[in-house]
């Protein structure tokens, strides 16, 4: 009786396997797909490349409080603070991050920096193509992380010009906010 049950269980398992073998394969159309992610699909909670956000006035949200660097378990965030002046206003507070580097050689994408930020200045974007042949290319500077425009609800200003399906040029090209493409 036990042998018959074992043979029946194996036959049932093999029937499922053979049934799946002849079904068409479902794959994402990456890297040949349309849109800014070129066919790759992400969940809303995906933790990709970090984005330093701007406020509604176009000023940086980061106030150089160092809480993100303190919360980081891999010590991959380096910040140097500087004071805002009346003539040179970078952020809405007294200080701003003069230098903000993230070393993606060490980053584990845990999200502790995002949770620790009191001003919601740092967020995870959906940038996923971070691979490099050179380790020094994985240290991202402030101009590479800074959003070109203030983020809107449901849109990531770094990776999508809404409605066009095109990638936005690198943030360093319009870090001043003057050369922002239309529609962002």
C-alpha cells in the first residue's frame, strides 16, 4: 500500500512538471522594453539608488543633521556640513550638506538612512543599474544623488519625465534648477 501511494505522489508531481514545461514562458522585456525602466517592473517598496529630494521652493531638504550617517550600519554615508548665508541659500535651514557621498560598494540598501531622516530629504528611488567595472565609480556624489526638481506624489523626478517614457538627464546637468526639462 505504501509503495502505491509513493508512486501516485511521484506521478502527480511529474504531471505538474510536464504541464508547466509546455506552457509559454513569461519574462520581463528588460532591457528592450519601453519606458524609463526599459521593461523592468518594480514593486512600490523597491529600494534602489538613493535620491536627495528638494522642497517646494527648489531648495535642498537636507539640513546636514548627520542622522542618516549615524543610522547607517555599513558606514557608507559621508557628510560635510556648511552654513547657509543670506546671499547663498542652499537649504531651508541654518546648515546644508556641502558634501554628501554614498559609497555603494558598502551600502546594503537597508533603508535605515531613509527612516532616520527627519526632513524626508533622502529616499530610495527606483534606480537599479548601479553595476560598475570600477569600484571608484560606485561612490556617488551629491550632484549625482540630488533630484533636479521637487518630487511629486507618485512620481520619481530623477527617473521619469511624466508621460514621455524617457529618462531624465543626470541631475548634475541641472542641479541649479534652471535647466529643468518641461513636464517635470
